[in-house]
C-alpha cells in the first residue's frame, strides 16, 4: 500500500494565504481549499484543525511578511522620511505580483468578518494596530533624528500614513488607471517628504 506523501506546511500555508486573500474567509469553501492545497479534507483538518485555524495561520503569515518587508525597506535608508515616501511610491506600481496589486488582507478581513467571527476579526484588528505602531515608530525615529519638528505627533502621522496606504491598495485592487495610481502615490509620497520642511 502506497503511503501518502507528507505535506509541506509552508507550501500549504502559501496556497491557503493566496486563496483566502483573493476570496475572503466566507467565500472560500472546503472544496476550494482541497484544490489549492492539494490535500484531502481529512488531511487539512489533521494539519490545521479547522478552517478558522487555517485562516488565522494564513493571516499571521501575511502580517509577519508585510511587517518584515517594511522593516527591510526601512533598514539602512539615508533618511526615515525618504524611506517612508519610497514605501508609498511602491504602491503606485502594480506591474509586478501581489501584494501591491491587491487590497490589504488584514483590511479585507476586517470588512469581511462579522461578530460571529470574533477570533478572526480580533486578530485582524491586532495586526492592523501593530502595523500602525510600526509606522508610528518610524515617525518617532524621524522626529528624534531631527527630520521632523519636535512637536510632530507620530501617532497621528502614522494613522494618516496607514490610511493612505489603504487607499492606494484599494485603488490598485479596483484595477483603475495605472498612471493615475502612480500619480496619486507620488503625491502622497511628496507630502511625507514635505513634512521634513515643516509641511
């Protein structure tokens, strides 16, 4: 009797994340997961316990990847504000693969889930706020470095910055005019750069 090949957890999570990100939690069926993960229902539940647990693992993977990508982009930058501006500019280019061509999975989760999905919506809220804290930390660093005036409010700037990223990603998700999206991202990036001039 041929034994089933052991599943690759990382590969399975990659596939689940991509599927959930595209379709959302409720619209993703067990049949969808079977096809995407190339696993039988029993194997999926043995590996991940439940659809909810698999979604939570996928969402965590998305969050950690997004946070690390941000940190990598910020590392070694000449100026904090310049790096934050370039991060915004990157969302104006949708010629490559996701994530920039899709709405944020965390935001989509917050909009897609209900009170009955408490564990998922609560986790998404935690991740959303954690990313905002990352942005606030960079603005705080910029203020401490003298790139921002002493009275700058990093938390308020972070909230605005996160809102701009969300808007850019929704625009990209809707598939509008690429040139218009690039211009919008450039305008937002210049606003960040102008903060260093007292703007």
